[in-house]
């Protein structure tokens, strides 16, 4: 018997929470050992970031990990098994999906830097000492707006791609990348910095 929508959703949410906890441990360790500057972030500011994160869980879709995991589980549990796809094909489909989400993120960023929507987006810029927890400081309206665009991208991909594992890999990469670009790290991508956002560039 196929699992219900809610069963798949909570299974995805559980998976996303586990991945988030692992990412939190990894990025906390990286910032401890490779920080761009010694962090002076008060514990109250970190608490505010966490409050925004947990408040965001109340707004569907919740987080990138849960979003991607839901579509991945939904796709993988469909009756027909995914056909074999070459590594090149897998990489191409993954790149197209990541680009689609990135274009949406760019459009969303332009809109929220406008005069009308800036009051909502200014919350994200209110963190005075930026680190990986700052990535979660977003107004619920912006989180919802961002989530809708990603729902559309993943929903379309669920029907268009050949290998459904692309959905899972893309979601994990998007979520981890969000932590990565906000992290208090002195790392760059050298010549690739014109293509890939690094913590230093985002800072």
C-alpha cells in the first residue's frame, strides 16, 4: 500500500531534520577552526536566528531539505522504477535543476530588495555578526515566497527528469549551500568565484 501524502511529508521532514543537525555540527566545527574572524556574536543573536528557524517550520513548505526530500521520496516510491541514467545525464539534470532554483533565488532577491518588500528582507540583513545560523533569519513571508518558487521547480522536475535521485541530491546541496555561503569562513573559490558564491563573496 502506498504511503499517504502526510506520511511522506513527515518522513521527509524527519530526514530533513537529521540532515540539518549533521550540517549544524559540521559548520559549527568549520567555523571554530577556519573562521574568517573571531566571532563575537552574542548568544542572544544566535537565539534569535534559531527562533526564526523554528518559526519558519510553521510555514509550509518548511525547509529546503524537507521540500526536496518529500519530492525525492514521492518520486522514488512511484510504481515504475527510474530508468538507468549515465553519470553525465545525472549531472546535467542536476545542474539544470540547480540553475532553475538559482534563477528563482535571483529574481526573489531582486524583488525583496525593492522599496516595497525591503522591510521584510531587511530582517535577513539585520544580523551584525554573520555566521551559518544567520542563514535562517528570514521573515516568514519571504520564506513562504521562496518556498513556493522551489515547490514549482521541484514539482516540474519530478515529472521531467529521468533519475529521481536528482531531487534528493539537489535539495541537500541547496540546503547545505545556504549554510555554506553564510558561514564565518575565509574560503573562496579562486577563479571560480565569478561562477560560484563563496562565504567571503557573500559576506
